[in-house]
C-alpha cells in the first residue's frame, strides 16, 4: 500500500503538506506547496522507489550507529593490542550481514 506522504516528499523534496494523520489516504493530504502536486497515479508508480530509498537510508543509519560503537572498539583493540585487523574485518562483515541493504525494485519499464 502506498504511503502517500512519504511518496509526495520523495517526489517533491521539502513539499509543504498537511495531513490528517493517515498517510495512506491520498485525498486526506492538503497540498500547500507552490509546486505542482503529483497525482495519485504518479505516487503509486513512484512508491516502490520511495520505499526502497527510505529503507536504504534507514539501514545505512543503523549501520553507521553500529560502526561507531563496535568498530571503534575493534579498531582500538587492533591498534593497541596486536595490530591484527581480523576482528575489525569480522565486525564489519557481521554488521553488514545483520543489516543487509534492501533489494532495489525492478523497473517495470525496462529502464
């Protein structure tokens, strides 16, 4: 199901909108932006890409948070204890496995 608020903001960055709390109903969104509002059909078509971009950014943010904590410790241990980066590499690989990026949607138009 299309999340219209997210899709509208994806299609028109920083769009000025107001909605009644249900971001899945296109007709409950008040368009306050001077730019043209994408149609419901345009939003439906763009939703898979918007959903992917949102999920990708969320995963990237989670990875960065984990890297800051876990790699910082592994790097410190590697540099101060034995200069072996095996644990550091293993930590990075584990985070990447646990927080895999989403699969990009396929373009139905073959682009």
